[in-house]
């Protein structure tokens, strides 16, 4: 039957009128676009035909898939289109035959770009047939509903799409039959993200979880949007580097680990065990230990941030030259990472047109090993934006010809290449001090954690150089770990540092600034860290333009370089003098004297100074309890003292006769239930590195500080 649409441009309404008319039709119930249906979701069993994405001038005229099903009193035919908006200038024609009324001449339904559809029956047929149309621009679908009782049990139909500029079909799907089986091939899709949750302060955690103006286009962005929509639309995703102690601890702090556990149990999350540093067996052990302590299962998959192959694993996510196929190395499955280009994968209207075309190519490919991999670095991806995440996940879930792979699928998906990993990542140039093997205690764990942070792979050469400035602390941690195995009394000073220790305490003092960089305590339960510089946990939080790589430990202005780091004369070269159980350090001008004295119950620090002085004391009591257990620190402020430590472990009390303020990172807790607010004046603790609390002393003249662990 000839296409009956008007071909003259004068017969088509103006663009503005088209928009108005289309909007009216959406609100109408009679033969125009109806409100979204409450029918159940379409399934793979309803699918009848896939059609290659073409170069049709109007994406709304480009067919991707055709479905049929019986729903109540209706026979429903759905079209998946490359893209559909209310202003699209495309029309559609259905011609349907059956073995009864429409055996010799078809039932014809014509759908113009705007206006009411036309139902044309053969002259020989008298039937109260009615037709309804539903357009869904969000999902790019068009659904035609016909009264099923006036159509025979067996039927076939043709679909054609048109634009007013041409008199011939732009696309067509012919001879679709009621008993056609679904297509044998689907579009395999893997969604996998790296940099899933790089958060080292409460401020970073909130920003990476539900940040304001943080996405690639300046919109609200965060891991929360990805998890929320993956769960809402039941779309499996992989978070490749999430299971590190810092990442899981930060997520637990904001209350997100319960959601991770639930989604993992439902098969919606692939969470590989992570080798986030070298040696891989040590970092992998930390990853698995943290996972177990936060209630997450071990994984058959692994991921290495350095992109090296992990020995002994059966399946590994890794960057491959061919990102469209799984590869192998011996018996190991190699699963490709997404190639992240400049164009966004997730748009406001769902996946980009390039992604949709790639998915259809994979669905129609004769190679069963063809695969589409999406995702990439989450902070640089539009998948984390609230509006785009919802649109993209909804679109993928609503198209049954797309098969989104979960963990079980990945273990059986066919291998299609023999490629080896390829990487441009620069590994940090930090070497461990060489004191191996380390004793098996909590201080050694801190040493490894610091080493992994400083040597983490990065493509930022400037950051790598900055990290090198803070590598000397690894030797301090090793010395303290060794002391914990054989505690001895020592009072000694060299040009750059002093060590003060007895059977219970180990103190390390840097002579520049007379800073107590580290303090440890030993009891029957083993060693406990009490005080540490912030750069044990993270460096590089400040603006790179402020870094001064020729300034040693002062290279990063954001770091807190230990306890009794004064606001003035922070890096002055103090002169040390030792005595029994004490070390006294005098400033170059002789106007400031700090004395550190160990007792059996703690450390006493005496300041002899005239005038005002502000100094800080960073507390990190047993930091490994933060990384490997769901434990929240307890903070107690009382007149003259501040107590800080795990709620179920050792605590540290700082007592002073000077005026002081104190705050821990937990001050951010009330803000975590709400999205980040850039207009809110967050407290200082919101920006402290995990797991620090900081006491700031505001003295007028000499004062004393006593630091005592409480069992």
C-alpha cells in the first residue's frame, strides 16, 4: 500500500506548533501519545527483531528493535528507536496481516510526526478496531496497542519509518511474525569503574559520595548516584578498586557499607580484591582483610592498580589493547577496562548515540565474543551525575536486547583475544626502606599502608615527586615496629632527629621545628600508635600550584607535620640536648624551648616561651582499627583535657594548662546524611585526614602538655 502521508512541506505544522501539538497529544487519551503505561516491563521473550543502526537523517526514524506481546485486551507492538524526542519530524507505518480479517489486505496504521494516528482498514472489513499510541522519549520507544480480539492468532506485519523530506522509507523491518523466536544474539555489556571512591578526608568522602558541582559538567556527582540507580534499575556494575582499606573505611564512615553488602548479595556489584600496591601479595592481603572486616565477600576477580598481572588469580580486570574482547594469560581470564574518550557515555537522554550504535553492532556481530565495555574513571565520568545516571541506567534496563554482564556471566563469557595488558601508568618512585621482613604488628601495617599511599601508581609526575619528600617516615615506622618487638630505653639525638624511648613509649622528634612526629605505646595487647603527622595518611591535598618541591617536608602546605608544630618558626633548626629520660630543644634565637620527658604513664611536654604561641597535636590512636574494623572514635572534651580513641579500645588523653580547642574528623557525622552543600561553612574537622583528631593550643606564655594513654 502506498505511503499516504502528505509530502508537501506546507502540510506539516511549524516546529513550534509541532511541539505544542505533541504536548497536547501526550495529555490526550484518544489515539495520540498516551501517558506511560502501567503494563509490566518488556522482556527478552517479547523481542522479535533487531535492526542495525543506520545513517538515517533523523535518529527517530532509525529502528533498533521490534517487540510484540499480548497485554490484557491488547496486542502491543513496540519499536526501539535510536533517539526520540517530542519535536522529532519522523513518521511510522505499520501494515498487519492475519489469517482472518486481514488475510488479503492489511490493517494499516499511520503515525505522522505530529497529530493523530490514522487507522485504515480494508474495504471488506467491518470491525470496531481501535489503536492507541504511546511515545516515551525518555526510553526512545514507541508502542502501538491494538484490540487483540479482532486480530487472528497468527499474524505478521511490516514496519516502516519516514521523514517528510523523502517519499521512501528511511528504515524498515519486514515480515515480522507472531511466532518468531527472539533473536539468538544480544548486546553483551560490562559497566566497570575505576577510582571508585578516592577519599582521604570527610570532605572528600562527602564530595565523592554526593558532591556538589563536582562532575565533568559541573553538576552534582558521586558514587551514590551510581549505586542508587544501579540498584533501582537492577543493573550490575563493577567497582574495581573500591576494596582498599582507606576506601572501605571512608565508605563505612558515611554509612554506605550496608548498601554495598546488600547489592553484592543481590549480584549487582562486582567487587574485585585489589592489589593496590607492591608487593601485590601484601596489598591484596590488606584488601581481603578489610573486606572481611566490613562484611564484604571475597571475590573470584582481582584488580591491580599498577596494571600488572596478579599471580594465582583466575580472572583479572586489566587494560587491554582490544577493549572489546576478553583475553587470557594461561588459564587466567583477562577482562578489559573501558576506553574513556572525551565524549560522555551517559547523556541527559540516556546512553550517547555512539554507545547505542556500539551496542547494536555488538548485538548483531557474528562474533559471540564481542563485548561493549563502559565506565572508566568515575570522577571523570558523567555516569556519576544524578540526572545522567538515572537516564542512562533506566534506558539500559528498559532494552532487553542488551545483556548487562554480572560476575557469573564474566566467568563464562567467551574469550575473544590473546592480548597482553598495556599501560601508561607511572608507578611512584618510592622504595621501601629495605628492612624486610617487618615484624607482624600494627605498626608494620601502618608502614605498609603509608608505603602503598606514597608509591601508588599515578600518571601525575609532579605528584610522584611530591610523595618522595615524605618517604623518610617509612624508616621511622620501621624503627618503631622493631622497638615494639624488643622495647629498650634510649635517649639520643642526631643532626635531624631524636629518639626517646623506654619500655612503654617510643617518641620520634624532628629537630627542625622540634616536632614530635610519632609517638607509640606498648602494652600487653601489642603496640599502639598515638601521634602521627598527617602525611602518614595522604599528601597532595593542596593546590599543586602551591607545592614547593625544594622544601622537603614543607613541600605540601596542607600537611600537619607532627605534634607541637607551631604556627610560627615551624621549620626552625632547634638545637637538642639530652638528659635522663628527656630531650630539650632550643630555637635558634633561644626564645622558645621545648622539653620532652617520658614517664611510665605517658609523655610530658614543657614549653618555655614568652608571648603568644599556637601549636597543634594530631592524634591518630590505633589507626588500623579505623581501616580494618567498623569502629567509630569516641571524643570527650572536659576542662583542661581532650580524650580521643576507638570506642572499643585504647584512648588517649591530652591534658594542658593552656587554652586549647580540639576536634576530630567525626565532627562531620551530622553532615553526611545530606548532599554536599558548597554554601555551608563546614567545621575544620571536616577537612582533617582520616583518622585524625587535632588539638590546637592557644597559649600566652609557657605551658605544659601531658599525653597519657587510657586503658
